[in-house]
């Protein structure tokens, strides 16, 4: 029997390739199931339990995911043939066995410290490059702390501003602006309030998403996207949106 689980960053995980092989499914279909569960589960769970990774075939990179036991259970929940249930049992037994193995090993805090510091560096650069709001920064810090078993009681409790930020589509509707969100975003990109960012795609390419620029911070901010935790979602202050309306209605974009 192939190794079903392995240790990654001192945590017991499996991966999408192993799931595909053991359950007799095509890897692309397992990736599709994982993406669906990531969307359904939300940012906090997904960041802690699904880790994008790659594997090589003849020198070419292909996407895969590492999954914790909780993520594994979520993805294979609907695999309910007799053979699939028996395979689930094997995975559960292996997760338990490997966890017991880790617990018996001497604790080496330096290893976790180094990985935690690397994670914090990644969070720092991600939040700066994507110009995330304070709430999103704290969420990413909490996720990093939780992943490495570091207490979070020293982190600030972020209180949202009294003014609720909204996506462009809602504000266009609230203010009766007779243009679509697609056209509004084109205008905001043209005048430098928004910019296009890129991230690696699960299929090996790149995906685009929109981000508020430094200039645009007067009107809004970047929050973690509810569709994908690796993207930002521009949100706007309703109190400032009226200042954007003449710009949105007075400029034509082909």
C-alpha cells in the first residue's frame, strides 16, 4: 500500500494526488472537488487546512493540494461507495497512526520557530503588496499563529470602522448609478484607482484580480476575497462614493 499520509511542517497531511490514486479518480476531478470545498468552507478554514503545492512530471510543474485531516474529511465526504468507505477507513487509521508517531517524538521548538518566522515574512510581504485593510492583516496573522500552534492573545482585537464598506456593485445600486460594475471597474482601472494583480492559478497559469491602489485608498480598501483567500476584494466607503459618481458617469470607456 502506498504511503497515505506524510508530515509537512510538523503536521500530518495527505495530498490530492494520493486521494485521486486511492479513490480511483482523475486528479483534475479531485482538484475540482477541492476548489469547491475551499469556496464553501470560507477563508479561515481554507487557509489552515488546504495548502496549494506543485509536483513535477518530466520537468514540468503541475498543481496539487496538501490537505489536513479535516480538509480530507470534507473533500471525500461524498465518496460513499463500499470501496470508498473502506479507503476512508485506511486514511483515518493512517492519520491516527502518524499523529501518535509525532507525539512520541522529542519536541524541537527551533524548527517551528524558523517556519513560523518564514510564515510571518510571507504575511508581511503579502499584506504590503496587496495593500490589505487592517482587519485582513490581523486575520492572516491569526491564521499563521494558529497553523504553528502559537498563542494569539497578544494580537490586537480589531474593531471594524463604524462605516460599513461595500463592493462596487452594491453602491452602484444604492446610488442609482446607471452603469454596470464591469464598466465602473474599467473606469476605475483607467484612472488609477484600481489596478490588476496576478496570482498563480490552480491549473498552472495565472489569474487576475483587482486591487485598490494607493491613490484609491481615499475611496476604499482591499479586503480578503470571499471567493479565494489569495486574492483581494476592493471595497468602498459609502460616504466617499458620491465623489466617484461624476467620474463614473462622465467618462466613456470602450
